[in-house]
């Protein structure tokens, strides 16, 4: 499928005339503002810290910064009302400022070391009739508090879910680990591919070949 | 690198990618070309430097997708020609391949990860970062999108 799908889409190209016009337009734009030319800087080295917990938190902050450049732009421009909610971050419950608007959110909180973390995202829900609607605050909070698989710098693999953490470093067979998560009497079945994402179901373990 | 060389680099590097994104969302070559222009103008007007080429590419993907969503939401487009009619007149070589048509018929929630994963080669974690959704949501939507395609294409995956 991958090849046929990609081939189909690769046939769609911009016309040469339009390309030439676009080059002219961009060149004029670049000349008009030479200080704003696109440039690429080498990545800054991450700060090094002693504790494993901080390294994980720092990684989360880096992702949030990257999203802030564009992906979270939808959420950053929202006009929703800010309120304080409690979210789970690496097994710790913390207060966070949440703003939800039309299916997008921003979340600001302090990590275990007191560093400010900014996250953003959003989503849509498909109704039974196939229509899409923006995710509600409750649905977004569920996503925010979804289980998290953390690959730590010392090689350990930890699953965080609400207030629980589980070391599954030695639980992989052929690169796949199956984990049951329980909360408030409900069971979630989690299939985890090493460094390859995970799938979650309230009914059964999703087969590894069904995702990733 | 002078301005024209830089402009040519951006056009050669990114128009194929943005055209694929635009066509996937908008089903129209003309609209995809507009998204190309809009995205690349935003790119050259962006003041902040990128960490590396992957960062630049991910930014382009995100902005192009947001541009497509904005266009889809715009009242002007909704009042204009219907999607089906527009798709017919704008598809490459006058016809759409069965698999391309099947992917384009998917709800956006599934079409987005299917496109980014199968056509652009992004991994689940990368798609999650680009779209601002959780890895779990992306994995779930990929799985459901694949299941729908399997049903549509009769197991031809």
C-alpha cells in the first residue's frame, strides 16, 4: 500500500509556471527582508542534570518548545477561559493552568524541579455518524492523562499512568511488551513496541502488527 | 546564497511535499498550489532560525496542514464548487487511483496519520509532535484508518 499510495500522490506536482512565479515572489520577499532569511542553527546542547527524574522532565519541556513553534499555534491563539486542573506528569499529580477552546488546549505547569512547562495540542472526535467535532475538555484531559512510555537515559523503560509507574525494561519479547493497567476498577490493555509507540484498548491487547 | 538561489531551494525542496499535503486535505491541485505559496511565504517571513533541516521540514508540514484546515473552514470555500466536482477536474491525469481515492475518502482524523506515516515516512512519535496529538491517539487513528482502508480495498493493503 505504501508504495502505491506514495506513487499516486507523487504524481501531483506544481506546474512549472506556478513554480517560476513562486520563486520570483519568494526571492523578492527574501531580498526585502534579508535579516529574516531562513537559516538553520546547530541544535543547542541540552543542559545536563544529575537526577533521572529531571532528565525526563527536561525532555518533555523540549518537546513543548518545539510544538510552540507551530504545532501548538492553534492552541496558543485560543480565546478560552483559563482554569486550574490537576494533571498527572510522570506519576505525580500537579496543578496546571488549562485553556481549552474549540478542541485545542494549552497547558502550563511546573515540573518536579520547578521548571515552567508549556504544552499544547488538540483533537477531533468522530461521531457514530462519521461527523467530526472538536474534542471536549473532558476528552482532552483524558488524552493529557493517557499512559506515557518513558525511555530513560539509563536504559530503563517506564510506563506512567496516573499515579502509577511500572518498570517494563525486562518485559519485552521480540520488541513487544503487554501491560495491564488498572484504575478505579477499569482495566486497560496496553501493547508497547520498543521505541515504536503503543496501542491501548479497554477490551483486549491490540496486535503489534495493527499499529506503528 | 543569494535570494533567488534560496527561493529556488525552498521551492524545489518543499513544493512536492506541500502539494501532497494540500492534495490530501483539499482534493484540488489548484488549492494545493495556493497552500504551497502561503506556506513558503510564511517560511521566508519567519524570523526564528531552525535547529536543523528536520525541524524546518516539520515546521513546514505543520504550517501547511494548518493552512489546509483554515481553508477548509473558510466560508468562501464551503460556498464554492463542491468537493466531488472539484476533485474530478483537478486530479492528476484525469483520474484518481483506487488507493488514493480510498485514503481521501477517510475522515480527516484517520487520513492525516495515514498520509504522514505511509507517504511521508513519519513515525508515530513524530506525527504526534507535528499534529499536537498524543502518540496513543495517533496509533489508534492509524489502526482505525488501516482497518477502514482494508474494508474499502478488499484487503488490498
